[in-house]
C-alpha cells in the first residue's frame, strides 16, 4: 500500500512540475510578444509625428498659385509601415483654380489669420503577421504651414 501511495504522489508531483513549466513558458512567450508590440507602437507614433512634419514641409514648398492645385494627400511607405496623410484646407478668399480639398463648414472660422490652415489626418498602419498585432495610429492636427 505504501508503494502505491508513493507512486501516486510521484505522478502528482510530475504533473504539478509540468503544469508550472508550461505556465512559465506561456508567460515568457507572452512577454516577448508584448515587448515587440510596444516597440512597434512606439515606432508608429514616431512615424506619425515625422510624417506630419514632412507634410508641413511639403505644403510649405508647394506654391499653390504657380501649380494651380493643392496637395490633398500624401502616401509614404516606410519599411513595414504605410503612412497616409489626408489634408483639408481652411480657405479665406477666392478658391484656387485647381483641385483643393477645402474643409466643409469652415466658413465660420475662415478669417485672414486662419487662411491656409491645414487639418491633417495622419494614419500609420502596420499589417499583422503571425507574431505581431496589427497597429493603427491616427493623429489629427490643425497646422499653419
């Protein structure tokens, strides 16, 4: 009877050790995945800030009167990330002859000081893989180039 009780205790001990080992392995895998997702999210946020600054630079270097149109959108591919920037202008005065995306309902706020103010929607996306989560960062800013 004692040998049978010892065998049952040994089996329970092995099952307990195996369960603790599987749990530890699961937590370590989850920690690695969270670290990678945190890194990718931080990288996407930095890309959103950089893309917004790039769009401001592009608007500043674009002569609307000479070109006859506005920059309405910018698409950038940076490694595994895709950055889409949609631009809408607050316009005070005669509209340019070309295609400009004018903010609807901006008539109430369109003044001399707000002329050519830009509402920017910057969207940074990273597609999901087997080991990574899909990341999408949206940044909306109102800028005066």
